[in-house]
C-alpha cells in the first residue's frame, strides 16, 4: 500500500514537471546559418556527402525556449532520431538542412543532434515528423535569402551595414531578427547566423521575448558560397 502511494506521487511529480516545460515555453528560436561564413572562417567546412548545397541559408535548428532565454535540452532519452519516420523528407532535408562539419557526413548526424537535444523538448507539440516538417516549412515561407536580395543585400563578398541587414529582414518578415557574426580568415566580421522566434505551434513568427547578445561589427561582410 505504501509503495503504491509513493509511486503515484512520483508519477504526479513527473507530470507536473512536464506541464511546466510546456507552459513556460514561449515557443521556438529558429536559427539559420550562412554556409559561406562557415567555410571561409578559420574553422574549415566540409561539404555533405550529398554534394554542395544550393547557395542559400541552411537550417541550424528549431529550439524550444523559455521566456527567460534559457532552453531545455535532451528531454527524452527514449526518443532517438529515427530516419525511417522522416524518409519522405530526406531529400528536402539534404537540400535545406545540410551539415558542413568535417569530416563530410550525409547530414543525418546533424539532424540527430538537433532532434535529441532540442526536438525532444517539444515532442508533445511536434512529433519527429512534424518537427522536421516545421523546420522546412519555416525556411520556405520565410525565404531569408530572397528577403535580403529584395533589399539589394547579396552574398557577394561585399560589406553591408548591420542596420541594413537587420532592417531588410524586419521589412521582409515583419519581425526583428538577431544577427550573429563570425570572423573570416582575415578577421573581418561576417554574417554567420540569423535567428528569429516562432510561436509554440512552430509555425508563426513572433517578436523574440528576449534578444540574446550576439557580436557583430557595425559593417559586416556577406560572403559568397
Ligand atoms: C528559466 O525559466 C525556466 C522555466 O521557468 C527555469 O526552469 C529556469 O531555471 C530559468 N533559468 C534562469 C537562468 O532563470
Ligand atoms: C546516413 O548515414 C547513416 C549512418 O551511416 C545511415 O544510417 C543513414 O541511412 C544515411 N542516411 C541517408 C539519407 O543516406
Ligand atoms: C586574427 O586575430 C587573431 C586573434 O586576435 C590573430 O592572432 C591573428 O593573427 C589575426 N589574423 C589576421 C589574418 O589578421
């Protein structure tokens, strides 16, 4: 009898904790990376085994995030990445979510990492297939490269003001992005990651509740890829 009571308390606590994560989560932070900046920085890149991706932003990931800016991670060890659950998306993922780390991989290692670390924390809202599909849908509907090009900002190795890059994304999407830079081989500040925030459904952009500090010079290069 006593044992039974203890285990039911344990189950209740688990449920409360689980609800707490869902309820305090503001939604997602969505990250895009610019492959050209990965490749000409000091940390070299390697093309995925599926070949050179198109000249476009890649997906870094969709991260469930709390309102205070911290994020839960590795939420369900019993939910491994399962490529067979997303086999209908593999072709698109190879194009839109390539891995450029060395040595070359077929990118599924990158997808595995993002699912295990971040995707498992929003599993009650987006199962594995829905998680990857939400990433692809966001990338296609936002079309970040198109939004920048519309404002005359091209990946051509030229330098643009940080303000103009931010302004172009705000004008094109309606929401304020956070821009992150890295350094190229000659130590010039360059566009590396763009991040936007998404609501709890993983489909609609929102203003970021907290803007993390990211370093960029006031003029940044947009390298070609
Ligand atoms: C942020 O909020 C979450 C959820 O409420 C909490 O678990 C975490 O400790 C908070 N982190 C910080 C740094 O305040
Ligand atoms: C990628 O490589 C992994 C491990 O070698 C393999 O299990 C998986 O089937 C491959 N996926 C694709 C899409 O080629
Ligand atoms: C870039 O900066 C690092 C650290 O400040 C320095 O060691 C290196 O020499 C610099 N490289 C160039 C090409 O200026």
